[in-house]
C-alpha cells in the first residue's frame, strides 16, 4: 500500500474474507455470502481531540484483527487493493492484537 495515513480518529481496514465453504464442505456461491465484519487494521490516524483540544490516541494498532458493523466505513481502492476507511467508533472490538 502507498504511504497513506488516515486523519484524526480514522483507521484503514482490510476485510478478512468469509469462508467460501461450510464445515460440511458445501461451497457457498458469492451471491449468497454476506460481507464479513472482521478485518485487519492496515493504518491508523493520530487520534481525535476532546473539547479542550487534547489529543485522544486511538486504541487499535496496525495488525489488530477487529470486528466492525456490517455497513461501517467507506470502501476505497488504494494500489488496486479494496480497503475500508472508518472512524474508530465504528469498531466494535479487537479479536487479536497486532504488533
């Protein structure tokens, strides 16, 4: 990915693909798959500011695996890679810690 840094309390997320097979081995067609709500943080902004102007750092780090709402974020394409840019408040939680 190019040197892209989101501003303020935004993060860049790469979706983690949903399984294309069920546990019993049935292949799920693309049209029937829901978009996953799990992803990996690729880049983070510096954080938001409170009413007094004090910087509030972002809790997630590059490499964290996160859960986010089904309709969260804005889809973008950077260097041919489909990514999401979303506010930190759209993230529901961290599944696994990154670096």
